[in-house]
């Protein structure tokens, strides 16, 4: 189907669009009219040849920023959705012949888009062209009610930066419902759950991944405000927290009781708390590229571990004993610097475990070479002389 040019999926009651849509690079015309889509995968931005895209009559609450990459679009139809604002990337779509967005409850048009009001936004009231978003305000009792996913984003950002606003907030109620619509199953970019939550990973596992420090801070703020209202922590099986400049492991990690893989590489972690022992189902943990000087003995409780990454940590100078790798009967991969590896090796009590440890590190086991007798040496010498006389040179390498 990679050569497909026209695709009509209208009137199919679709609730989600697979990310594989991004592989149809030859598409010129795509209709998703009259479905039940609450979000669009980011891969739609790869359809750079697209000339017509119809997303009308769905339940979209956010204008997908990736659409701004479709510079060859001639027609974009976005009527009758649940948009309350637009994102600045829309201004890159300067080739539009038609851009239809009526039937959306627009509340705010950012100042970056004010210059396009005559071209794209003629039908909207002048009161919507604001410099700042209309952040939901607390009532006389300090209660804030958020009725739209975008309201949550506006509220969260204001809560982070405005101390006076924060002090006025007492309680927050997030209904998560839209007018005349059911509860949203997929939350848009920046909302809770955060953008990079993949409901199903490549191995049928629930994956939560953070790709920037800003995204992680947003998550922490919303977690403080709204808590784990969807009981997501109990369902997460793979958690990716790489390269976020973390100085400590966030407490919510230890609430993920069904966590199987934990990626914490390339941060600034100084310790791993003993609570790590609560993650009994953990099969992999990546701790490389941090500032760890000690590992908790509670790691020995994770008997299901199959892989541990420890490279790039100053663990070799630690005076305390390290967790004993012999306590991990299922361990298949162990990656550590030379000094740490020697510490682990010294803890092995039996020759069998020493051999197993070397194999874990990928170090070849040298077999003892049998000492050659004088007759064997003489035979080898005679064989070499014979080869020289027969071929004029030695064939030995």
C-alpha cells in the first residue's frame, strides 16, 4: 500500500488511527470524515505529499502540530470538532486553498496567528484574538473546574509560573468531559497522561516515555494537582526516564508495581533508594551514565532481573559491599566498568559462579593449553620444513 494515493475512511466510527499511517508516503488525498477520533498520531506529519486532508466531524480537542509540516496541502477540513485554540505551527501552512474550521468552540487564537486573521479566521469574533490564553480562574472558595483538556494545559502552565495564582487555588476538579461527548480515552499533547504514552508497546506492554525535561516537569505538576486518577501506575510495564537531568528517582516510580523495565540512563542520580526492592517484577534496569557511588542491597530482592546496566558510574571507589550478582539466578546481561566488574568478580565464591560472571560480561573463557611434548614439537618442525620444500614458502599464518 505504500504507493496508495487516495484513501477514504469516512463514516467508519474509528476511535484511533494507527501510527502506520505514516508509511503511506505517496498519499495525496485522505478523508477521515465523521469518525470518533480524539487524537491523530504524530506520524501523520510524514505524509508530506498530502494535498487534501479531512478531519471534520470527529472529537479532536487539539490541532495536531504535525499538520504544520504538510506544506503541500491545498485543502484542510477541520469542522465540527472540539478545538478551543490553535497552535502556532498552523502558520507554516501558507499554501492553503481552503481551510475550514467552523463548528469548533474556539476560545483563544494566539498572538502569533493574529496576522492570519483575514485569511484563516475571518469568521471568528475579534474578542478571541488575545495575547494570553483565558486561564480558568478559582471561584470564591478557591475551586477551579476544568471542562476541556486544553483548560488543563492552560491551568497547569499558569500554576507553575504564577505564585499569586497558586496561592488562590484550593481544589481542582477536572471533569475530563466535553459537551455532548463521552469521556476522552486519549489525552492530547501536554495533558495527563503525558504525550508519549504508548498504550501498547512493541511487545504488547504498556509503555510510558518522557523525551524532555519540560515534559517531565509538566507531568510532575499535573500529578501533584490531579494525582493518578486513572490508576495508570499499576498498569505501566515499561518506563523510560533517560537523559532528563534527574538527581533522584521520582517517588512515583516505586508505585508502578507491575513495572518490568526501567530506563534511567544518562541522568545525575546520586543514589538508588532501598524502595527499589518493591519492584518485584523488574526484569531490566538501566543505570548507566549517572553519579552513583553505591548500590542498595535491596537490589538482591529483584530475583527476576535479567539485565543490569551500570557503566559510567563511580562505583569502583565505594567502600561498602555491592549487591551480590549470585542472588540473580535469571541474570543474562551485566554491563559494568572494569573496576566494578573486578569488585563483582571478587565476590564470587565458587569457580562455577566466576565462569558464569565472566560470560555475563562477554569475556571469553580461556582454556588451558596442553603442553606440547618434544616429539610433538619435532613433528611440527618437520611439517613446516616439508611445506617449505613443497611450495617454496611456509603456509603457516
